[in-house]
C-alpha cells in the first residue's frame, strides 16, 4: 500500500506525538482526520490535509459519529493511529477505583474503540495499517503510574491479538513504544517530581533521561509511524517497537 492518497485517522492528533504523526502523514499526501476533545486545539494544527473532528475515544457513540463524519468526507479509513492517552501519578495505594477506571477507559478501551470500526473494511479490502502508540510502559514497569502501565501493557496485548487475526488479510497491526518524549506529558511529570522531591527541573530531567542522555522527539516517533504504514513494512506485524534511546529492547 502506498501512503499518498489514503485516509488516516489519528486520535489525540492535536498536540504532541499525535500532531507530529498527523502532520508527517499529511506531508506525504495522506488526508488525515484528527480527533480530540478540544476543537480549538485541533483547528490550530493548521495543515490543509489535516481535518479536525471533536470526539471522545472513550465513548462508543462518539467514535461512531467520528467515523461517519470522516468517511463521508474523505472515504474509508485506511490507516488508524491510536494515539490518545494520558497518565497521572500516584502510589497505587492511593489510586481510587474511579481513577483506575478512567485511566483504562482512555488508554486501553479508547484504543480498542478507535480501531474497531476500521477493521472489517480493512480486512475486506485486504489492505490497511493500524499503529498503536503505546509506551515503554507497555514493556516494563514504572512506579507511581500503575493504571497507565497496566493499560499500556493491555494495548500491546491487543495489538498482538489483532495482528494474528488480520495477518492473512494483508492488514498490519503494530505498536510504537516511546520512552519519555518532549511533550506536555513530560513537562507535567517533571513538575510533579520537582514538587514532590524538591529537585530542580534540571535534576528531574536528568533522572528521567534515557541511556542516550536525552528525550525522544515527537518527529522520531512520527518517522517510525510513517515506516510502519508504508510498503517497506508490509511484512512487519505484531511488533512492539521501542523508540526509547536504549531504555528497553
């Protein structure tokens, strides 16, 4: 499958990694639908081939409406990048059931709801690409983010199950697992560390840096996504690809 001329959906596409992926796809000639909860943020992406639709990936009806609007305007969705997600920090003993449920709803159930409407059409057309943006938290444990770690491990498991189900059809399903990335989420993590420990921002950043002594940049994750949706990766499915500067392998 060539990338140009296809229709991609990128959830959480207004900021950070999602925005970088959406713009990278659009720059190659893909018509990209992005979604999120804040219309102004989606509109601010400002690319002629990136089209924002307000939607909540945790709500089945909202996702159905998203697909209906996007496909009516731009045709069947050929590429899904399930990127929407967020993490909060607290010891597991202080995580309420409501907080646990909300984290899994966004990071795991939202990923499932985001890709499910596209699956049947992709299999029937014998062509399609699904990319989950998971995390190194889907490959290892981290303290104080138990719901996020559990959800991202679930995303990796979901990816592997879908890859087996769709392998014979020519559809590929993979996950990108970034380490700490220069996004708003990283800034919140650093602020939490400085507030809780009294460390300086520089000390907090040094503590989180990967073995290369740096953080992943959103464009690096976008480059991995572009490869996974291209013909060059048509034999790659069921893989959790770490983009983490050597933190995991």
